[in-house]
C-alpha cells in the first residue's frame, strides 16, 4: 500500500499553535472554524483540532495539532486502520473444533477442543453449527470432555490502564474464546472460555452426541486433528459495530488478535506495537502518541489531532480502504453514536465520523462529505462534554457549509 505522507505545507502548518493566518475581511474558513470552537467551560490549551481539504491536501485549520491528548473512542480509528492494512477487509477470524485422540467407528476416543482466536461475534448459533458438523461426521459419543482453549491470547481480562469500573460495565471479560459476549443465563460470566465449552457440550447433547466428561479448560496439542470450524463475518463488517456503535469489546479483541497474528503474542501491548508500526510505515505522525488499548478507555492512551487526521486521509487515499472506513463510521443524524446529533438539513447524512466520550475526553473525527477530513479533541478534569459537543458540532457545520 502506498504510504501516506502529509504534504510539506501541512507539516509546516502543523508546527503552529493556532490556525493559519488569512485576511479577516473575507471571514475566511479558518476564522469561522476558530469561532466555532469558542464555547464556555472548555480549556483552549487542552483542545486540539485539524481540518484538511481532501481535494487540495491543504491544511485549512490547526489548533495544537501535535499536542498529545486523551482520545476516548477515536482511538478505535487507529486499531481499525491497522487491522485493515495488516489483515484486509475480507479477513475472518476463525474458531476451531479440534479432536485430541482418535476415531473409533461412531466414538471419539479422547477430548474435543474448542479453540478461540478472538472472534468478538462468536455466538450460540456458531456452536450449534459446530455440534451439527460433529454429528454429520458420524460421531455419536465422545469419551473425554469438551476442552476450552483460550491460549491464543494472554489471560488478562481487561486492558492496561482501565479503571476498575470498566470491567463488565464497559466490556465483557477479554478472552480469545467468548460466546455471546460472555452472557450466560442472564449474566456476564467472568469465565467466558469455560462457559463456551459448557455450551458446546450442551449443543452436542442436543443433537445426539454424548460427551462423557464435564467441560474444562485446557490447551490443544500440536497433534490435535481439525474436525470443524466457524468464521466471523469479514473484518469490514466487524468494523461497523466497532466504530459506528463504538464497541469496546470488539476493539480490544481486534487489538490482541493483531498482536498474536503479527508478533505471536496475543496481548494488548503487542497489538499496540503493531498499530504503531502501521502508522509509522504510512508516515502518519506518531510523536507523542501512546496506545495502550484498542477502545480508548485506557488512562494511558494519547493521540494527536494530526495523527487522527493522518489515519483518515491515509484511509481515503487507499481505494481498497476508503469505502470500508466510511461504511464503518456513524452518520450524522442517521446512525450509530451520531444518530441523535447533527440532524439539521445542512449536515444530516453528510458527516461520517467516530465519536469519543469519557470523563476526561470528548472527541469527534471523520469526514464531511467527500471534501474535508477533521479531528477535534477536548480534554478536561473532567471535560465539559456537553460544551465540547457543541464546539465539535459547530466545527463540522462550518465545514459542511464550506463544502456546499
């Protein structure tokens, strides 16, 4: 893929602390964007914004473009872009059913191993399909157990830098093997892999395959025999939930999957290193950037407005990624986290963006029609997110008016 590089004029302008100069008498675009950000209770020194004209590549506005700030869920753009570059839009994450032992007529002598690779969409329907495939092979009895193998990822259930309240509340437990987002009998299980094995045990019994022993945790050997598998939807489809609805769980599993796929370590840290590698290779600015998780919940995360804008421009410039990235984003007044925002006739359906909200950060980054890329980050202790959203919405309305 052709690396993305900021135009020299953009690089020079991004070193400035404020917007570009222009004749005041013309009420220039950069002046109107500056006014749009002027709202109460927002710290100007902890605000960053960038707007780039996609037609000319010109940087039309910049405030603190290189200042590292907490990104909230706009961090999902980084892991989405890295996933698309390294894996491709059609990539699917598999879940395997393996046999430990040997076949003896209608009996499997040994264990069945359910091995996960981090599919965030794995469901009971996938388990039903696996059970039916076992029966279709003529197996009617298993002398061992259904074993849950979640070894593709590490054993950490949360990402680095998460508040304790984020566990369960903001994301199910992280694991390479999770079914139905760890919901089991009306509750979120803290042992998702074991629950997955128990549910497969029940599905096997339902189709007439008896399993002699209780489900347990374990690890498949290198000699385990593939019996069946199920696949996630394509990554392009997964990203629609990840970005449009801001799915923290999907973002974290994708980050760990990237780490395992590229570096042989299914950890948040390894995945973050892959994301930084991708940004670096695309010549997207990463000075001051820190990536600790995939969702943007981590207190350690830091991104800059110019990094977010760089990701969006690089996605736009790649014909294989443009449509996928656009389709993954919320649409103003129409879908996802932007459905209740930007409903006016000048902007509804014209802004495609990723939102972000935590106690410390409010952010919005995306596209206005096919004309502008923008990124706006507000930080505070806590951030006045209502006023931040007013500023963000005003900012994109100005861009939409300029786009015509």
